[in-house]
C-alpha cells in the first residue's frame, strides 16, 4: 500500500542524499512515520532488536529511519517526499 503521491511542493527534498540521511529529523516526516506505523499496525519490540536507540544514543525516529525494521517505511516515504528522484539509477 503506497502512502500517497509525491507532495506537490518539495522544499523538504531538495537534496535526495541529504534527505535519505537526515529526513527523519523533519516534523512532517516524523508525522508521516507515525501515521505509517499506525496504518500498518507496526510496533517495535526493543528486546528483539540488537541495539535499541537509547543504547546507541539515537533518537527513536533516527533508529526507525536507518534500521532494517523501518526500511520499507523509509522507501515509501522517500518516494512520497522525493518522488522519482529517490529511485536508484541502474
């Protein structure tokens, strides 16, 4: 299930690489992450994770953005906020 079409105005994703690395810090992205988790009924079980965010000094959203657990969510949000610019070039 895709979230939505790319957002019309793209001030959040001028630089795809920077957005990929640090997009989790933006309030609209965090809101979209929360919505994605609710819509997909996803919950992180820290006991099953190798290093919970508090143990490695990461913010919850940063951990979700960079973890394997949140990889599909990140891909969908990259597509939503960055459009086709986020797709890898063959």
